[in-house]
C-alpha cells in the first residue's frame, strides 16, 4: 500500500509539472517610429492550443501568408503580403490601428504565439518612409514563456534584399556654384552678372523600397526664376561612375551604351525627372545642370530663386508609381510626400548721378557711360545713359570690382576722362535705390550698337557675358543695342538701414562745360567791314576833291 501510494504521488507530481499552462502573453515593440505616425498591425498567424493550454496543436494562418522558409522570411515576401493586406486580396485574422505617441510603438499580445505585419505610415509632412515589418512572439527553446520581440526601424531586412532598410529618410540638397560673395553676416551668397553661367547640383538621399513594392515613385521637379535661363541640354545625371545625358528625341536619360534610368520633361523654365527606380540599384543619383543669369534678374536681397521638389511615397505597398505621364504633383494622394530645397543667386546694382561743376550741381542728362569688369576698360559689361535727373544705373553686376568710364559727354560739356572704381558686395552696401531700370537688349549687328564695343555673346537669343563664351554652333558676338536708363529721382535714393540691398551708389560724377574760345572768325568780319567802309569813304572823298581841282 505504501509503495502504491508513493507511486500515485509520484505520478501526480509529474502530471502537475506537465499540465502547467504555457504563458500566453508577450509584448511586441517597434523602436524609432516618429511621433504621430500610424501603425496598422495585421495578425497573419495565430497558434492553436490544446484544451489544457499546455501545447500548440497547430496554426491558423491567413490565406496567402506562407513563407518559403519560415525561419528566413525575405523582404520581398513580407512586402508582397503587406500589399495584399492593404489591397484586400489577403484578409488578416485581426487588425489593430493606433497612432504612435513618442518614438516607440508597443502592443500587448494576450492570446499566445502569433505573427504580425506592421504597416507604418508617417504623418503628413514627414520625410520618413517605412517599409512593412514582420513581428512574431514565440516560445524559445524549452521555455514555457513567450518571448517579447523588439524591432528597430533603422535596421535592414535580414534576408532577401539586404540593402533594403525598414525605414529611410529621402532628402534633396540643392547647391549653386557661381561667384561667391563671402561678405554677408548670414553666410556666403552666390552672385553673378547678367550673362554669367551658374552650375546647380542636386544631391539626393533616395527612398528605399523593396524590389517588389507596388509604388516606387521617385520623381523630382526643378523650376527656375524668371531671371535665370535654364539650359536643358546641360542636364546630366551621374549614378556611381556612370553618366547619363538627355536623348532629346525620346527625352530619356541614357548612358553611352543606351541604358535608360529615367525620363525627362522640359517645363516652362526647368525640368521634371521620373526615375526608373529598379535601374538605380539603390545607388543615389546626382543631378547637375546650368542656367544663365538674364536681364530680368532680380536685384539685391530678394535674389533669384531656384526650387527643387522631390516626390516619393511613404507607403510603398499602396498605389502605383507616378511618372512623367501621370505626375505626382498633379495628384491628391495622401501617400505622396515631398521634400524641397532652394538656392538663390544674387545680382547687384551700380548707380550714380551726373552733375555739372556749379555750386548748384545741376543734373546732366544724356551722358553715356560704360561699365567694365577690368581696370583697362576692355571688357564691357553694360552701357548706361543718364536721365533728365542725371541718374543712371546698371544692374549687370555681381560681386566684385567694376570700373565706370564716360564714353559720351552731355552736349556742351567736356568728357570726364577719370575711370571710377566701384566694388559691389553684400556687406558693404549702405545705400538703396528703388529705381526702375530699363531692360538691356542686345544685337549681333555692330551698326545697331550704342557703342562699338563687344559686350558678350549670343546663342539661341540668350546673352552670355564676354568671359563666358558658350560652346557649340550659332555663337555670335553681342553688342548692347539699347542702353540701360532709369526713372530714378533724388527722392528714391535713400540710406539703407541694413545689409543686403545689393545696390552701390557712387559719388556724383562731375562734368565741366566746354571752354569758351575767342571768336576769331566773327571779329575778322567786323574788321574787314570797317576797313572796307573806310576805303570806300576815302575813295569817294578823293574823287570829289579831283573834280573840284579840274573845275
């Protein structure tokens, strides 16, 4: 009896240990999620337990959620399932949606071992893309406790496309290369004169999408201000060591072997590029192009803007890829996000007043001046003519030193042979003009020129400065046809309280009247007239005297 009792107790002890229910609670955590993002959690697998809850008897799985190797789920498989869940072709066992507060998302699992796919959508205006994430809670080894799972969005997928991150932050950075003016207290300014070429570079941190994402929108659009003339033929894209240029017949971006990575569209004064995402192989493109500063350039601190916009999707498993035929900027799609950057190029102005040398400093109209970029006055930048108030302005200057020389003096005045030096910069500007400057026009016919000095080059009716001769055919010499004039009056030239007006007002330029020479021609006529009259009188007197003698 004793031995039987001991056996029963022993068996009971074994039964008690074996029948203890498995722990069916756990926590899943996603780290580095932006505050305000939305997480939609789809349950795709659920463990089935026996009646006593001490062992798993099988799995309930949503149709279409199997992996080729359950121990190595790939990025492509996860993305395919997520796309099906969002499109409705796969029905989840359960769905939970919540908004993240802070930077960590957590969910308490209370019904045992299970697997989930999280689709994260960043809040509107965010620059973060989240690819689908697979999470699971399971029993590790001989443990009867479910293990928690923590995933960081900054990590990459373990299997499949290892270069694919669970999240990415697309950005675009525009840079301009012209003449740098370092004098501003708020940083350097890129400047130039009319006819100068500016080179722009777009550095892009591209979005990261799985290879089988349904939406791979990767699109940029760039627009230039009216004062910049875009050179479409200069547009190039470099991917790694390979350079792609525009095939103008098809508007495709091709390398030397004919491989295509995207398509372009020339807009009014800029361009769009739709990239073929898969052809980039996760290598970010670098875009370069040039523009020429034209006579419509804005003077001073307002600058001439050039804005680029990068369009992408923050939900690669929803919707379709936008391209040049179906532009993302034309859509009302909450999944399309954009990043912008802009660069400004500045032009300045040189202004002065022409007066006589009297105490009243009478303003003189009609004086023609040349603005030169060299001390010897051989490189003409602009010609200007003073108005009835004696004022003239040239907005054809950027950062640097220029030289002003009178070419034609006002009627009745002597030419001022002095060459005046003036430096234009951001920080040294102390005056401001609200003058209206007439647009300068150019001609290739020297007979139509204001002065017979070459000012630059013309190609396709675009003016290039003298030291910026363009390449290719159709380049001709350019002369200034109409001189720049201004409607400025004394009241419009006022002291500027801050920096950055972009206008330099020179000291008054003074002319003297032509010297009064003796009027020798007039005096000679008088003498001859007097002498002639005297001789006639003398002759008459002599004749009368002889007549008397003969009588």
